[in-house]
């Protein structure tokens, strides 16, 4: 194939994606599954901004671990609050400032001014002078603003106590002024706030809204919303979403990180396209997880060297069975069957049932496999086994080690 053909055939190749941008980090969904409570709390808190504008200034603090929807909830709330204000004839602006990039007082005030399309030559002005210009402008045009300071911890760290005081407690100095500025502050942890003076810290932490890590079922709903928008019908099965949700679900030992879950779905789709598959397979998901968490395959490969021959054989059996089934999980009994079959081929005597289960428990404890008890849908209860990394490179490594162990065995019997 010449170069033109390669490019053209790749571009014209069918894709599982209908609208990939839905999986972009910057995409803000219409609805947020499982964040109703946080949205309702925010609405309750910021109610006065639209019922009695100018009366008080409000500050909320959103706290939660990585990827639990703090940023997106602020965006959605801002969008909705602006709509409500509009209906009431109030001009409220939503301004989102990321303090990772604007971490000085100057930077933050400048971002606010820019968001209000203020084109004043700010050069040479102090942040305080700039802020006065902003406030005058807002008064003149009767504007109100809800300002989110995302990754607020950076601002605290770099700009320090006085800057925080100036920005958030501005109205302490001007008690007569109309209160046109309101804040949503976002941080992963409260730790850094300890460096503020106690009065400012307690002012900021008065209204904390907590974001817990997502549970498996919640991630499933979030993934489902994206799947329906991003992919063509029948290209991503519910089972695929369930599998991804389980790898990140907080209740399953994951971090409860929605960003990671969405990223896995995106990459699995890209891999499916790359391999010319009309739908996403479990192996695509394993590869996607492997790409995102490269250290996982490395860790697992490192651990393999401590395994004995029969443990390696059991692992190989699991890999083979997972591959041939095309499912995310296999039953423990299936693994044992395959193990016996492999022993037969290599003409070695298989270990007893209880010993095999012991090996499987060991593999689980070493983080090489995942095991869970089957829920509904299976007759009786059984242990289900999965492997979080791509099967091919793992099996290659396992095969090498099996060969090595077999040679060692030969040598020992001479
Ligand atoms: N409830 C939800 N419904 C739909 N999408 C969600 C939900 N929660 C999070 N997401 C999506 O997951 C990703 C991560 O969310 P977000 O960026 O808001 O996390 P965060 O809490 O701000 O994380 P960080 O601390 O890393 O900044 C985003 O793409 C966001 O759109
Ligand atoms: Mg964020």
C-alpha cells in the first residue's frame, strides 16, 4: 500500500465512535448522574444570589479526591444558576479560574477581568487597583459573578494568606458595598488550608460540600451516559461498562475516579478501531487499562518470578480460558479444568483441588489476578477470576518462566 492509500483507508475505516468529543476531558454533560445532592446543596447555598442579589457574598468549598466530579459539578451548577438568574432579569456571570495556571493574586484578578471582557491596560497596576476597576465595572453594568477557583490549594500555597483574605473576604473591608462576587473553591484536601490564619480558614470551611469517590454502580451510570452519546449502537455492551466500572469502583478497591473510567472507555474504543473490530471487546479494555496504568503490567511481571511451576501453570490456564471465552471473568472451576488439561499436555501430575485453590488465593494476594464472588445471574455461588492487564504479553512472560522452571526440574532430577 502506498502512503496515500494507508491514510485514506485508515480515515475511511468504519469506527465504533459516533461522537468521540463526548469523551473529551472538557466535555460538560447535560446531566450529572449521582451528583444531585451536591447540586441541590449548592443551589440552597447560593439561592440569595438570585432571590436577593447584592445582599450577601457566598463562598462554598468543594472537597474530594481525584476525578470525583468537583470541576464538572461547578461548571454544571454555574451554567444552571446563570439560566435561573437570566429568567429573573439578573445578569450573573459564571467564571471558572484554574489556580494551577493562575496561582498568584495578579493572575486570578486578571483572569476575572478577562472573563468580563475588560480591556483596561492593567500594566503597572497592583492587583488591588485592578480589582477596584473590576468592581466598578460590575457596578456600572449591574453585573454579578460566581467565580470558581479550581485547584484552590495552589493559590493558597503560592499566593498565601493575605491574597486569600483579600479575594474572598473583600467585603469585610467594604461592608456597605453591594455583594456582587461569590466563590466556589475547589480542593482535593483540606490540608493546605491549615496554613491560613484561623479566621480565614474557618470562613472558607463554613460551607463544605463533600464529593465521595464513586462506587461501581455509580460509575456504571456515568459510563452509560457517555456510551450512549459517544458510540454507535451495539458497539459497547453493558458488560464492557460493568467491567470498567469495577476496575475503578471504590467499593471494589479502586479509586472511584470517573476520569480514569471514561479514559479507559475512550482508549478501548480507539484500540477497537485500530484493530478493525466492529465492537469493543474485553481484551481491548484490558489493553486500555494496561496503557493507562503501565505500572500495573510492570508490577505484575515483576511478581511472576516468585511463582513456582504449578502456580504459573494455573495462571497460564486462567489466561487461556479468559482469552477463549472473550469474557471479563471466568469461573474458578473453568480455570482448574484448563489447568488439568495443560498438565496433561506437559505430562506432569496436576496438584489437588485444595492446592489449586490455594495457588489462586496466592495469585490474588500478589495482585496478579482479581477474584470476586459471583452475584446474581450465576447458579450457586462461585469465585470469578479476571486479569487486569493485556493477556498476550503476560502469557509470553509466563511461558518463559514455565520453560525455565521445567529446565530447573530436569536438572534437579539428573
Ligand atoms: N456525575 C458525573 N456524571 C458525568 N460525568 C462525570 C461525573 N463525575 C465526573 N464526571 C466526569 O469525570 C471526569 C472527571 O471529573 P472532574 O474533572 O469534575 O473531577 P475532579 O473532581 O475535578 O478531579 P480533580 O481533582 O482531578 O480535578 C470529567 O470528565 C467529568 O465530566
Ligand atoms: Mg478538577
